[in-house]
């Protein structure tokens, strides 16, 4: 008789544990789904930042190439005017080259400042994504235990 009571109690405990497990399972799945959507949002934001940086690099490169071509053309015109003996035209072309060069330099500086700003945005978004990933208890800070857990999840120290 005692064995049957023990078996009934054991079965009851197992049923209770299964009920707790299955009851907690939807919440765990919801948390995992929420974490996945956050990760996908961060990934999309980082991808857009990377695309912005690469498009700005390409734009800067094309602007620099066109500026070099424009200045080279003016230099060729100056040489042609000097060879023909037209000093006035050469002088005006030199002034034009000087002003064009100053415009190109200022445009290059603004382009580089915009690129720097885009890189900083990418860096801050990347840092925020890492912090969000590592902050397991969502308290806004990553403590020592969370850092250790994150490092272990990634395969140790890098």
C-alpha cells in the first residue's frame, strides 16, 4: 500500500512539474520572440548605417575625382594660354583655378565631416546593440555577471 501512495505522489509531482513547465513555456517563447525582433531591429539599423557610410564614401570618391578632373582641365587651359602668349587669359584662369580649388577643398572637408558623423552613428548604434544584447535583466546596465555570461555565450574572451 505504501508503494502505491509513493507512486501516486510521484505521479502528482511529475504532473505538477509538467504543468509548470508547459505554463511557463509560452512566456519563454514570447520573450525569445521579443528578443529576436529586437535583434532584427538592431541588425536592420546597423545595416542601414553601414549602407549610409558606404554610399557616402562612394559619393566622396566621385566628388574628388570630378574635382581633380576639373582642376586638371583648368591647368591644361592655363598651359595652353601661356604657350600661346595670352597672359591675361592665363591670369584669369589661375584665379578661376584658385577659387575652384578652394571650393573643392571646403566641399571635401564637409564631406569628410559628414562621413565622420555617419561613422560615429554606426559606432554608437553598434555599441548600443551590444549593450542591449548583453543586458540580460533589462536594468539598463551590464554588470559583471552579465558580461561574463555574454562572453561565455560567444565562446570566451576575444
